[in-house]
C-alpha cells in the first residue's frame, strides 16, 4: 500500500489548499485551439517514475519511444512525479500543470465543479473504445452529474481484512476462511489473543489521522457514512447507532475481551510491523498493503491472507487517474487520450498481458486482486494475465476477490484529513479509556466535523 494513496492524506492537503485559494480560476489561459492544426502536436504528461525507480522508469521511457514511433505527429514531453500536494494547488492556479496530469480520486469532483479541467466526452469512445468496459463506479468519479467525462481512472483500491495465516492456524482457525462479519472478527480475535506471548487478535489505528480513516472504513462496512450531502450542504452523519456500534465493539474488544493488545495510539506502519513480527492476527487494509509488508518490512506472502471487509455493506476505497488541463485543444485532448491508452493498461486491456509479463520479469508483484478497474471481457483478460504471470500466492487473496466485487465502493468525505484528525480522538479514547463516554465522543466530534464541512463544496 502506498500511504499517499491509501489514506488520501496528500490529496486532502491539496484540497485544503484549493479551499484556501477560494476556488482558483481554471488552469491555463484559455482554449489552446492553435494545436488543432493537422500538423504535429506536443503534450506534457506526468507520471514518469524517478531515476531511483530504475525498472519502472525504463519501462516508461520505452513506452514513450514506442508511442512516438507509432504516432510521429505527437511529441510527448514527460515529467517526473505524480501529484505533489505541496505544489499542486499553486501550479493549478498558475496554469503550470501538465496537459495530462495525475490525480487522486478524491479530487476530480472539485476540479470539475470549478471548471479546472477539460471535458473529454466527445473524443473518448473513438480514441479509447475500451472505456465502456471500465467499472461504472470509477467512471462516475471522473464525470459530472450530467454524464460528461473529464478523465480516466488508472488504478483503484478497496479495503478488506488483512490477516496472519500462521496465527489463524495456530489458533485453530481456517486460514482459507477469514471472518466475514464484525461478530466473527471479535470471536476469532479472542482465539488468536488467547495464544498469549503478547499477540493481539485484532489491531486498529488511532493516531496521525489513521484512526479517523479506519473509523470511516468500519462505519462504511456497516452501511453508514461519515458525511452526507443534503441539497448543497455537507453534514456529519456518524452520530448514529452504526457509529456507536463501531466504537463500542472496539472498546469491548480492548477492555472486555483483551484481544487488541495493550499498546494503542498506533499509526500506519505499526500494524504492518506487528503483522511481520507475528504479534497481530487481523487489521483492516487493502491489497497493496501486502507487497509493502513483504518488501519494506520483511514479511512473507505465504503467511498473509486478505478477506473482504467484514459485514460488507460498503467498503472505503479510492485510487487515481488522469485528467486534462482546462483549455486544451481537441488535438491535445485526443493526443492525451491516445497516450493514456497506449501507456496504461488502465486504458487498453490489450496491453494487460504484456504489462504483467514485464512486471513479472522486473520482479514486481503480479497476481494481487487489485488494482482492477475493469468489467466484462477486459476483466477476464486481467485475471488471465494475473494467473499466467503470478508470483504471489493468489489463493491467499481469493476470499477478498470472491466478496469485494459485490460490495459498494465508497469514497472519502470532503476535507477528509481534517475530519480524520477529529475522529482520531474518539478512536484513541475508546482504545485507552475503559470509561470512555461514546455518546459524548460522537457528539463532540459531530460539532467539530460540521464546522470543517462548512467549507466543503
């Protein structure tokens, strides 16, 4: 998992800056119609991996060379990096973004509403015919209320339940059948914690905004939402029976069952390290946590499993994609779409097999259930390529794959990081204070979150 993607931390910073700027003017200084001529067109694109990422940078530049050979009238000017929250808003305001630029899925709605991106609908189906096979829920992120499209998704994620297969076996649990409800999580966590030796059955976050992020995810899993939009106004919506259920179960697992360990106020890396150390049975996470656990902290794929989010009324997710700078000419938009289709398996399912082969040859993980933006025949191509080139134990993640397709994907609320910071307090309190007043915690957080949401559009 990438913290950048998973917590939406970076994008929230960017959106906060948008708010400070008061909804800056559209990027660019107007339509770039001069590039509509039949002659060559030059576009800037970002997403070039840094020089330290030698394998992926080489793959990227190989694609640039192959693309310009195939489309000699299109000159690409690739730029390093993705979406830097420290500079994004200023570059947006100054019209300095690349013509085709990377965004988190939390950003398109704001960019579209403020007319800061170009519409691509008139060109989409002709240039990217496979767009109709992209999951409608993801295309909706890059569309406005009338169905006009402004970008394409590239990768997605959704949260599930990461678990330690070795500890499941030691506790007498079936490592191929992770819990599917929060009631089962509680029961299994008690059995795992009973192994002793400082092992926690279930772990959760409560620091550095990760607590609020997980409160949101667990509320979503029960069918609740942290914030809802009524007419044009966002309001906090977590002071409900479902919100109380989330906090009460965590409190009871911590202080009644003693299945969550003594150490609390944990943040992102803590649970990944505990999983590698064999001190944690389960936590809420996404598929891309697993390569991080293996590559960054020394875990082993065969010891890790991934199930669907418990209860499964909804799952918090997100991802990223590419949008087009406001004011671009038709020629530049079409050139950008051709690049996205050529470069990204995220726009051309016919490239999936070759991309997976290349990833496997570069010892990148192949066979994880996500990202997967596809439906229909394109999705079958992805699954076939994942199986063909798999270098991870796919069967360990089959429970996630089996359940997640039917679980609605929910995106983060506006001003997410500010809201998560408020909700950290409720999470930390129920995990550290046996006498925590859950009603008071939710009431106080609601007042604070409504103040934050007053600036949301």
